[in-house]
C-alpha cells in the first residue's frame, strides 16, 4: 500500500495498567509500524483521536455499548458487530438437564477465559500485584468447584453422560453445559484454531492426550488446510479479527469457542518464533483490504 495510514486500536480503559504484549494485536501492530503506518492505542471511549481505521479490542465477553458508539465515529470500524461472545450467545451445543443426549457432556464457564478479564479489568481501582490475581483465581475456582490454582487451560470438566453432570451446574449463570463432541485421531484429541484478520488467516491443529486441548496440554502442533465451514462461521458472526476454536466430527465443523482479543503465545524455540512471525505477518496483511474503495467491513 503506497500511502501510510493511521490505525487506532481501542482497548478497555483499564488495560492501560497492564502490558499489551500479552495480546496478539501487539506483534501485528509492530508489523504495521514497520510498514510505515502510525499506530494509536486508545484506552476507553473518552478521548477521540482521528484515525483512518479503528479496531475494537475490548477484552470483555460483552463489549459495553459506549465503546461501540465511540468506535463508530471512525470511518472504518473493525469488530464492532461482534459484541457478545458468551457461551450462551454463540454456542450451538448447549444442554439442559432433561435433553435427549446420550453422549458425553462438558461444563464450561459462560464467560470467555473463565471470566478472568472481567475480574481484572472490571475492578474500579487496579493493582498489578500477585494478590489481585490470586483473589481472581480463587473466585473462578469457586465457580468451577475445582482445586485451587488449577490452570485456566484445564478449566473445563468432561462427564461420561448428561446424567453424570451435577444438577447445580444447570442452575448457575456462570457456567454452561454443552455436548462434548471430540475429534479423535490415532488415540489423541484434536482441536483446530483459525486466527484471522479479514480474509487473511492461519489454520492449525493441536493434539493432546487430554480431552481439553489447549497449548498447555498439546503434544502435537501442525499447520492444516483452510476449512470453508469455519470461514463461513467467521462471516456469520460478522467478525473481522480474532480466533475460532473448533473440531471436525463426521465432516462437520463444531464451533467450540470465539475470541476477539486473542493472546500472544510465547514461542519456545527459534523454529516456533519463525512460525509465529510468519503467522503474524500473514494476518497483518488482512488489514489492507479494508482500505480499498470497494471494501466493506464485515
């Protein structure tokens, strides 16, 4: 792109107290700066600074309306139409106690990432010490009835059948019960991850011996071909930027999770770092289509 642009990223007002390096948007911003563009980080919907484009990056499961109204003051707005990513909003697999389902079931938190962003960013006065995180962790432990200090990556509980799920989980707003539809190959559980910005994305599949496949439990990581069904899901959700977690069972995509403020995993070696940089650059290129005269944000 010949002309440089001013790109604004709109964060939650309290994110100013924390390192933004934990988000994948930070390495993308580095790519854009290296290409000659100006980056502006906005914290909260108070101070308007003109820009050519704004990306809404509010790390809450439900984006407050004031942030959306503020973002719409900009000529091009990304992720303004994906406001609510709670499981009760996006899941197609919710179960009730008396449903006719004879397969395994899984219990998850309704909020994204176990509700940690709400616990941390939602505080009226923020502190960045360990005591704050420990208090937040204990609250999530109580919600999920799990032993203290259990990692967020292992927050979900899988039960053999619907009848085995404790009845209390059906009456609590903080959690949901879903059908558990695993993708199993060669004795391993697999989960697929689609990271994207516009039409540019990366597709990977992780494998684990644990039914809950996360980075913390992976034993294999491979690049995979794009899946048309999950790309259609992105368009249906009207997402411009983020990550979709899913499995493929009997040829059909089962959407597991939606994230519009993805975290930046720390590469463990030079090979992983190289792969991460290629992934960031591939996604960063997706921004430029929004500046075309005939481009319409999703």
